[in-house]
C-alpha cells in the first residue's frame, strides 16, 4: 500500500486510466540471479498501450532487469509477466521469437554488431524479418539513420564511431521495424546535450506517430519528465517508491521522491553502500 | 556432512554441465539445415575458420614431414629398409598425425578464435540484442560457424598430410638421396584409399565436430567478463585437445583393429 501522499495516478493525472488496456502487466514478480541476490521482490506494475512510461531509480535497483524480464531474456522466479494478454515464458523459444517481433530494445551499451557497418546494423532486423527489396531496405535504413542524425555515417564501421554515435545507431536499429513496444535502456547516457534533446523528442514523436508503447529506463530526470506520460520511481529490490504523471512526481512532498527528482545528496536514499562506521574501518578507535 | 553435501552439489553441477552441453549440441545440429540454406554465412565462416588457418597448418605440416623423414630414415637404415620411407611417412600422416596434429592446431587457432568471438559477442550483449530482434543466435551465429568448422577441418587435415608428404619427399629424395621411385611406388602400392586415407578423413571430420562444438559451447556459456572469456578460451584448447586424443584412440581401435 503506497503512502497517501504519494501519487499513484495514471497519465496526465488520470488515476483510472492506468489500469485500462495495459500492454504489459507485471504481476507479483520476484527475480534474482541467485537465492542470495534478489533484484526484484514481488513487483507489480502495468504499462499502458501507446504511452511513454519512464522508469527512474538509482543504479542497481532492477530497472534493466525489469526490461529483460519483459523481453524474456531472463525468466521470473515467481509471478507473471504478461505482454498483450499473453504470459511470457522465458523457456518457450517459439513464443519468445514470435512476441519479440513486436518488440524493440535499445541496450544500455548499444550492443551493435561490431563486424557490420552502421548501415548493416540498422538493416539487420529488416533483412531478417521483412521480405523487402534491398532498395526498400535502403530507404528505411537511411530514414531511420536520418532521424538520429547519422545518415552521413551509414558507411562507417562500428569501430569508427564514438560512444554517443553508437547509442544513436542502436536507437535507429531499435526502431527499424516500427515495433509495438520499444524498450529504451538508458537512451540518454553518453549523449551530448543536443543529441540528448533530439533523442528524447524522437522517442516522444515516434510513440505519438506510430501509436507504439515506450518504456524508458533512465537516470536523466529532466529528459524523462519532459517526454513521459507516466513515471515510475523504483528503489532497491524493485520497490516502487511512487508513480504518477511527471507533474505529480515533481510536486510530490514525499522525501524520497523529492530527493531523487532533485538529485539531493541528503535524504532517505543513502549514497553510501552499507558499511561499518568510518572510525571502525580506519581503526581510529584503536589508534586513539 | 558438509563435505558430502559439497561433493553432491559438485556432482550435480558436473551432471548439469553435461546435460547443458548435450542439449546445446543437439540444438546446434538441429539448426544446421537452416544454416545451410544461408550459404553466404557458411562460406564466410569457411574462409574465417579454414582459409585463415592455412598458414599454421601448412607450416606445421611441412615441418612434421621434414622431421618425420629424417627420424624414419635413421630408424630404417639399420634394417636396410629405407625404400619403405615414403610408405611409413604416408601412413603415419594420413592415419594419425594429419588428423590429430591438424585438430590440435585447429583447436588452438580457430577454436580459441571462435570462443573469444562468441564470448565477446555475449559480453557486449550482441547475442541478447539478436534474441531481442527475434533472431535466434544459434541459427544465425553458431550454426554457420559449426558448419564452417566441420567442413574446414577435414580439408585442413588433408592439406596437412599432403604438405607433410611433400616435405618428407624433399628431405628423403632431395637431401638424403632415397630413390624417388621407391618413395612413391610403395606408397602407391600399399596405401589404401578407403582404409587409410578415408579413415583419416573420417577421423578429421569427427575432430572437426568436437573442436568446433567445444569452442562454440565455451563461448556461448562463458561468463560475460574479460576473465570469463580468457578462461573459456583456455578451456576450449584443453577440452578439445583431450577429447581429440581420447577419441583418436577409440577411432584407431575401431578402424585399424584388424591388419
């Protein structure tokens, strides 16, 4: 049960809207890579169709893991991940291949194929799945690259592009097939301010134009607040601190929410990993 | 009590590992027909795995041929049987040394390259990205490499034996002065194409399957860290070499148990 002062409403302030027609339902999901390391503990969420949902939270709170569970790259230890009414089974390869044709994902570090050129990376999903002529593929690839400002870099090898460019190429590849669901894992990391603004607007416009659903995992509060319909703030163990419209979170009086959205060093969220007292670690007591 | 529990856990881990490897191999074989339909992918792998291994294979084959001719000559001189030199060198190479040494070199050159490539693709999330694009990496990445390795290995072993025989000819006939007619004549008379050359090719095919499957499995199952990839490449060489040597004994016993 979230505290009363925490916003739990849906997009643009409509609390009734969130539960209607969700594309993805996370239903009491618990996940850990081993028994001693639980990343997500009994998490329940819904992601509305055709909306941009930002998942914010500190490092290691399970944001990327959540995307991996939705994509079926990892399987939940317990609970259900439902995509468009179908429970995702990470062991069912046939189902995964079928559902993933409707998904696109921008990986945290790009995950570009280093043996291919920029052009071939973006063309990869089209060549694998779409029965299109090479001329048609060329047009689509150049359009997608143009959207991220890299049409002129089409002929470069991946080893020749910078980290920020690689992220933008990965973004072009993620949207190449115009999927129904696009998951962006840290889309703004490593981008300069201009590229960041362009990428943020691209995510927003793409969602509006194609009616797709976007999940944006990020640390960049201003960009996410600017483009999202709904924002979820996560903490360690996958605990949902708050969720609501960007305005609701920005105006929240909850100390944890305020600390995160304002980037304050002091507050309920500890900067330091749990450790013994300083005096004990530096043996100040013994020396005294 | 704790020791017993640890032993049990370790045993279960090992059995689980065998199960995973068997499942992986079955999956690899299942994806072969699909990969064969995408010939350009296979051809590029035959080039990367086979052609790029030629230098080490040919240089080693030539060196082995040189040394084998010298050693055999010294061994045969006391018996006055130097005319058998060509035959002995040929049988040694096509039956044993060609397939086995070529496989060991293959594991060191192509096997480690495959493991490192797949391991780094995993570490860089390229395999996960492929899966997220609804492309099965086993069909798109692993199966073409598997076919490339299995096709390349017998060809490399044949080239190893051929260049070895030519090396032995240079030393025996050119340097030592063994009669060229004897060198080739006995070989032509006593080497059976099916029994000797054919079995050698079958061996190298089996070694190709072993080395390539081990390399791909180690790469696919590697921990996605620099240390993990380093350990995986080492394991590829060790496991492939041990499997090749063990399987060579089994195959030799099956193929040449009767005179």
